[in-house]
């Protein structure tokens, strides 16, 4: 009985992890010139949790470094790009993990945010890892369609907790980020 209790506690704590996201790689679509890059760069630099932004005009990408200990707002990154008149083609977050158990089509809580892992194998994340956001408006429609087919849960389509997420104790319409590794 004691061993079962310990195993349950380890599983519970493994699903609610603290990870510090330190940086991101964001690729934008629709850019045609250096002024487009500058518009996105200026928009992203306004976000309080961003320490620095380094654009790469050739790849339409931005290397973002976050303020240490800051709460990262993933949707604000997307909104910053959209406010500049463009869209996100790819967003990857780099974080340092300590024994986070993940499995296909399962949720995990990281720093108070819910992440739903798609197209992954069952594994434990430790050390520096890169998560790719695969929600609508974070990847091209074709890629979103592919990832959304890997889950039966309705939250994949909406990005919000639905009936499928009630067993996890999530309130209706809680934001859920869909990711892959």
C-alpha cells in the first residue's frame, strides 16, 4: 500500500512541473522586406517578458530571449506578430525541465499553464527541451490539420478546455496549449 501511495504521488507531481522557458524561436509568415521584419521586431520588444529579440531577415524568424523568472504569455507573442500585420508560421519554446512525464494525447501543467502533448512518445523530459506550439494560428493550416487528427479531444480544435478536460479539473474555457516535441 505504501509503495502504491508513493507511486501515485510521484505521478501527480510529475504532471505538474515547473520549467523556466528561457527562449523562443518564432517564424513569421507574410514578410516581404526588412520593414516587415522591423514591424514585428518592434511589436515583440514591447512585451514586458521579453529581454531581447534578434531577427533573421533571410528566414523570417526571430530569436527571442525571455526575462528570467518572467511569466511567458504565449498568446501575446502571437498577438504581437498579428498586430504588426503578419501571422505566426512556427513557435518553439525552449525550457529546462526536471522529470516531466509526458505521453501522447495527455495534458501536463507547466508553471500553471496546461499543455496537451500531441504526436509524442511516452517519455520523461529532463534538461533543456524544445516544445513546438501546434495550435491554430501558430502553424500553417495543413500542419494543424495533421496534428489535430492525433487526438480525439475537442480542446484541440478550440484551444480551450471542453468536456474532454473535466477529468483533469480544468474549468470550462481554460486555455490549453497544444504542443509536440
